[in-house]
């Protein structure tokens, strides 16, 4: 019965994605604000299909422009940050090639970062323009990849390079942890095997996934489990006055790691 219910929900997911397709191709003709709103409606639908719950500590800052800086465990943060915080994203350009994730994020106010040095100036200008136009927060997963859910990888300082041209940006650290559908703690090995979307080669600490899951395998297993709970801590806005990008990345990582250890 569980597999039958999961299969029905997976079919609902595919239909929901197909309903998204027209917006993916036509959103450029509408305002950015409409695109952000539509993306949020889409991700709210996904939280219902996959039964994604949230346990939130702290409040989202009302200051703008606002950058949410978070750790990164799985693809589900793309859904949760949009649905629960109305956030759009700074994401690495490779995501545009990742089906079906690319269907979720293209053309809906998100910014894709080309990290090649030759594109640095162009990227800084693009990020600055998008942040000044936005009424909603932007989010960045500062590790530059996903982790196994048991620690936080060092933050990439290059992701904060644009701040030298945008001194008015407010930074709010966010720390998240996954719990099961009932809100209980998940054993580290199970977290790595069943919840995280990781490449073992990029991990610096165990546990390592027994099998690296594809996106579709991860979605299917989430349906079989009956969803999960995001344990999210929104920390106070971080004062980065007088810091360069490396200092910002290091300090934010220290703050996030300390809170993460409290959570687990």
C-alpha cells in the first residue's frame, strides 16, 4: 500500500512539473515579481506532495536587500527556502543542466553564477542588479556543494565577492538540519544514505553514502518515507562591516558550525 500511495504521489509530482513547463517558457514576458510568486506557489505544492514540514527557530529579517547564507544537505532546500521564506537563489551554473531541478529554478528570479575568473566582473554586476530589484530575500548555499548532514563544509569566499560593490546588503545566517517525518533525530548513516544528495568524493568527513542517489531516487525514497522535517534556525543578522570576502566566509562558517553542533 505504501508503494502504491508513493507511486500516485510521484505521478502527481510529474503532473505538477508539467504544469510548470508553460511558465518556464513564458515567464520572461511577465514581471520578475510575478515569477517569484509563481515559483513560490509551485514549491508550496511540492511541500504538500513530498510532505515537507518545517520547525523554525528565529525570525526572517525584514531588512532588504537580504542574503540568507545557509548550509546545504540536499536538493530539497531549493523547495523549502522558496516555499517557506519566499527566497530566490544564487546557484552555480551547472544546475541549469540538472533535470528535473532545472525546471524548478530557471527564469523565476534566480541567479546562476559563472565562477570562471574571466566572468567575475559580469557576475558581480548581475548579482548587484538582481538584489537591488528584489523585494524578497536571496539565498546562497555557501559550501558550494552538499554535505552528508553531519557537519558543515568550509564556506566558499568567492560567493561573497559581489559584496565589495554592495555594502548595504544584510546577511542573515541560516542553519538547517533534517529530522524524520515525526521530528525525531535521524542516525548519521541513515541521513547520508537516505536524505542527503551528496558526492562522496566531496566529503571530508564520514559517514559516506553507501550508494550515491540520483535526484529521482532521492525523490522516490522521500515519498516512501512519508516526508521529513526541516529543523531551521534563522540567526541574527550578521555585521560584516570592515571585512573582506574571506573573513566573511570564515566567520559565517564559524557561526553556522557552532549552531549546527548544538542542533545535532
